[in-house]
C-alpha cells in the first residue's frame, strides 16, 4: 500500500495529563481537620465539658490510639472520622454523666507525616505533609511526573513493603475519580516506568501522547481518550512492527478494531470533500438570506429560487463577493505596497537638499503604506452587464448581492461636500462633482471613478451616470520622483477598485 501519511514530527506532543502539575496546589494544603480526616497518633483534640461538670482540656492521641478524659478514662479514637469524633466522645461521656452535661469536641491539629516519592519524578525524595493530603499534592511537591519516563497509569502506594493502593490518573482525568487513602508516616509513592504510548495528531480534541495500560490497545480505547472531531472521516496509523515499518490508512468506522502498538502515530483526518456549499444573500430580496446548495451549482440555478420585488430590487445589477478573490486582491495590493516601500527607501539622492526631500517623502509614504495595508478588498466578481448575467459556478461562502433600486447618486472622495444627490438624466459627471462642492485642493479632475450598481468601476470621464452609481474623486499625487508618483497612483486605483475607498 502506498504511504499517504505525513511524516511524524520530531517533537512529540506532551503526554495526556501533563498539565496536572502546572498549578500551585501543593502549597494549599489544609490542616487535615476536614470531616473525612482519620484520627492518627499524635493528633491534638480539644475537649470542653460544661454544666454539672467543667472540663477544658487538650488531649493527645497516644500510641494506643486513645485520648484520656479526666473522670471518664481512655477513649479509643484512632482511625475514626473527624466528623464522627464529637458523637463518639459524647457517647462515652454520657455513660458517666447521664444528664446536665454538654460536650464539644474539636480536632485542633493533625500530626505531620513524612512520605517518600520515588520513580520517574523530577525531584524524588522525602516530603512532609499531613495524612489527608492527596496523591497529587505529594507528586506535585516532587515536581510532577517526568513526561518522558514516568507513567500516569501505574502509580502505587506502599506501606511496610506492601502495596496498599494503585492509581491510574486517567480515571481522574476522564471521570474525576481518585481513590481516597490516608497517608501514614514513611509511606512510599512509587511512580512506574512509562508504558506503551501512542501519539495523536490531526482532528482530535485531545492531541496528546497517550499511554496504554497494557502493551497493546484497540483503536476504540484511543477514541475514548483522544475524542476525534465529528468531521473526521479517515484515520492513518504509522509505526513499526516486527516485520518492519507499518502504515495504514482506513475509514474511521474500521479504526475501532485495529491493534495499536508502542510508538505508533495516529492521524485523524477529514478526508471527505463536502458535496454541499453555503451561499448567502445580501441587498434587496424576499425570503431567507442563507442557502445550502449542491456543489457545482451555477448562479442562474440559484437565482431561480430567489424571490425579489421588481420595484425595490435592481436585479439586473447582481454581483458576487467572493473570499478567494478578496484574498487575491489583498495579495496584489500588498505586493504593490512592498514595491513602493522598496522604491522609496532605495531611491538615490544627488545632494543634501534632495536627501532631506527624500526623507520627508519616505515618512509620508510610510504613513500611506500603513493606512493602505488596513484596507480589506471586497472581492467583487462582476457578473452582470447591461442586464445580462453570467452563469458562473458558485463557490463555498459566496455572497450574492442584489442591489437595492435607488434614485440617488453618492459623491465622495476629494470633494468639498461628500453627499448623495438625486439622479438627473441630463446631468454629467462634472455636474455631480459640482453639486458636491467641487474638487478639494487635492482632488484630481482627471481621475474620477464611477462605481456602478453591478460593482464595476469605471474611469471614463465621458460615461453616462446611472441611478445608484457612486462617484469617487481620487486625489492628485504630487511627487518629485516620477516612479514614486506612478506607484502611488496605481495603488490608489487598486484600492478604489477593490474596496470602493479613496485613500
């Protein structure tokens, strides 16, 4: 089978669960006096009696697990929950004082314990804490599990040479379950060596390095851990087997039964090409604005399903906004701006005076370039001319614009009073400019753009203005450098055409 998979990257992703040891919770240990804390030797317990008898004492749990209460005697408390301690002691007191005696019992301090942490952790050693501190707290004090050598799935707690608990942190990461044990002095936490691992890449919510409980695992187990995205259609597996390099590419439905080995890399891929597209409507129309169409649908087929009002819609001037065209226009604009910057900063100066002019000119051009780079082209595709609409193939994300029928002419750019005026069939381009107050000092009478309702931009001064058109007077470019003036003029034209903006 031909290997169609990408090569695995040199840098492996972090293991699943590595961020467990990022927080600072090892410094947030409580005193161990929560309700589930188990009483241990050396704990200090405050006892108050009032009423028929008065006692105010602090008892220490002795080596036999008892506390001694005057006039009552020893009471065994070792191993009892802190939340049950009051009821236990009160019951013993009421055996002697049957009435008129009130009792209050509280655990003051928990006895510190010393726990050893060893195995592939960053700082193995002996760490102080309290009995109710959890496994994660002690592992964090030891710097966390070594991501290259340590196991997140095989962690044991040993007491007197015997294993009393086994931990699999994946149960905690996936389900929130973690065995609850109370540590004792000289307990040992042993982190096992890292087992078989599989690297997940591509379309997964958890793109990490996963460790299996055994040397091999099925694909369905990895699916549970990695949580592939809904769009995933195929899975690639790359690794090594006893027979040599191994590579397979299969449907996602068949991945659950495949056997994974140590060192495999799994790629979750969206390899099905969508057969439908999303197309939107803007402007003046009747009905919804969002449509789902089959791939390959053409404009005429789409428009056959669109209702418009003949009185309100200028349906003969339809145009399309297309993202791919917008991106291409942006690339061409950026290339022109790059050339302009190079011509400015590399232009020679024959004298000191000319050098000063060049420096000032460069500062102005730099400001112009910065503003021009912020322009985002609209990506217009002209499909209508004189009422004829081209039957172009639609693309994903196209926006079909049906202009609103208008009786106004908008005049902007380098005019004194940018405004909208009512269309006059007998008026010329000069008339509309005059109605907007005429040219500014920077206005160029030779460079006037007319943006038609169908999106087409024309620079013909003798053209006939139509209802709904937009008139843009471009600025006059003054420069001592002929090439510089030519480049800036070209960019101004590009922006006017691509974004209907005068810069």
